[in-house]
C-alpha cells in the first residue's frame, strides 16, 4: 500500500538521509513516500516568508512511474485546502499538468488552483 507520512523532526530526516545515502542538509519539511511502510522516497519543502519551495524530490531506484505520479499527486492534494504559493526553481514542465506555470524563474501555483483531474501517468 502506498502512503505518505509528514516528517518534520530533524533527527528523523537525518536518519532518513543516511538510509538513502544522501549527503545533504536535513532541513525543511518532508513528505515521506512509503510502499508497504518501507520508505521509497520523499519530497522536501523549504518554507520561505511568502511561499513554499519544492526543493527536492527523491525516489529510490525501482519506484515505478505510476507510483511516482501517485506520490506527487498525493503530496499536492495535501495543499489544496491551504492558500500558499508553491514554487520549484526553473522551468519544470512536468508540473504544467497540475496547473503550474513558469514565471520569473520559477514554476509555480497558488495551492487552491492545483488541478489533480485526469488519470495518473503510467509512462514517461
């Protein structure tokens, strides 16, 4: 079963990075991706003064494209009832299908405008 877990504890995030052999600062807020309770990836958000930066999306090898799409859609779903600007650095065309637009160096959207309609992707 595919699930998400919100992780804000820096020690838990540090241990997660060690398990994934990631050398990076364990900062930000993470949604951990779980497959039958086993961590298979995460998305990291860095909270800024007036927006949340989607800073890193990571998957272990072998995670299928359909599962990646599920995890991303599930994460974005969590923000639909909030009112926050979500941004990714650069032109991230994979996010256009959710309503994100490229502007001023960021791919971005106000969270209530996220569009999750349509089927999950099973290829890329």
